[in-house]
C-alpha cells in the first residue's frame, strides 16, 4: 500500500504516510484529492519535499496558481513559491505575513476563483508560537440549527484586504489603501457557499468586513459570532510543526491562522492550487459604503 491515511480528529485532518517516490503516482493523487475533500487537512510528516517536489505535487493535484504575484517580496527566487517569514531578507514586507495570525481564507479578496488548496512546508521553525490552526467551515455550517441555516442562506458578505490587515495596522493610511486597491478587490461573497459538489460551508475570515444591507456593527457582530462558532475545538485541528512537514489544506472549506511568533528564523514555503469556483463578485460601491455606516 503506497499511501496510508489515518484520521486525526473526527471532524478534520488525516495523516498521510507515503514514500516520496510514490507521491505523483496517478492513483495516489486521486486518493489524495478525495481525502482532501473529505478530511480538509492532509499532513505529510517530515516529507522533506524540495521546492521542485512541492511544485510538482501542487501541479499534479490541480495546477499551481500564484495569487501573491503583486505582493512585494514575493517569489523572488522560485516563481510560485511564496516565503511566509518575518525575515526581511526573504520577504521585504511582512504585513501580509502578520495577517496570518488571524483566521482567514487565502485569496478571498482577489477577483478570481478562490484557490482550491494551499500547501505549506516547514523549512525552519520559531522558538515559540508558530503552530498552524485549521477550522472546518463545512462542519461549522452543518452544525448550525435549521433556523440559522435558513436565516443565513441568502446573506452576502463584503470582504476587504483592509479588514484582513486591520489587526496588523489599525487604520491604514490613504497611500496604503491605494496600494491595496491596486493589488486586491473589494469582493462580495455569499455567507453560505454552496460548492459544485453540493456541500455547503461558511465563508468566513478576518477579511469579512460587513454584511450587505446591514449597518456595519450588525454585520460585523454576526460575522464575529460565526467566526467564534466555527473556531470551536471540535472543528479545529492544530498542527505543531516539525521541520520537513508538508501540510495541504482545502482552502475553500477551511479557515486557518498561525499562533503568533516573533522569531525571524521561521520560514515556511507556500504554494497554492488553482480553484475554478467563484462564489463571489466585486462588491457594488453602495453596498461597500453601507458597511461603514453605523445605523
Ligand atoms: C499561509 C498561512 C500560516 C503559517 O501560508 O497562507 O496562513 O503557519 N500560513 O505560516
Ligand atoms: Mn494563509
């Protein structure tokens, strides 16, 4: 058996035991894709994949997408591989990296299909902090009462990069906002994402900045409550890294964050698999303005 999958918790995560030489075997790839859909997170302990091997797995599982091309400091040495690190020599602008301390989905504020999955490989760890947490947003939806499911079914949410980095910067300067506009869109996404598979998940994260048609506080209060609901321990897997680990997660059905660290030595190599489902669209100006009104 070239590939053994072992569940980590009932709701989320499987460990994959595999010989690196079998990784690109078409039967293995097919099995991994099914497991990713069912389990949300696949952990390959101490796989020690090189960038080339990580990119090959990324391509085999659905094709690489580079959604951080516009982010400063990205992809300097290996195209498609983004360095998640506070080391300024490797990543000149760590704002976006600091944003990973807060629950998020990758690529939600870009007007393109939501990336299908993210692959993260641990190259060097921090002295403290640095574990990565994943919350299953399918389980969060499934666990709602029928009344709540009905109440949320048609809600639309405005996602902004400002909201994603608000915990990092507080109120951004006008220059910074102009730069955000150049690299990201204000997106309107459904609160409940009905995937092509027919499954439903909540689409949440720190980038969720308000609900269409609701005054700002009302929308944000509901989003905060739902984020807390989705982050309950039963829906979460927390990965404590060992150097060489590779973790792949379903970026469309999970949100993730990292336990804060200050250590500039931590280096993770990230690649992403292209999605083809676009649940959202650029937000209408009036809806965007409404979420900044208080009544
Ligand atoms: C990411 C991310 C978390 C981490 O790479 O998109 O959120 O643990 N990383 O570095
Ligand atoms: Mn991320």
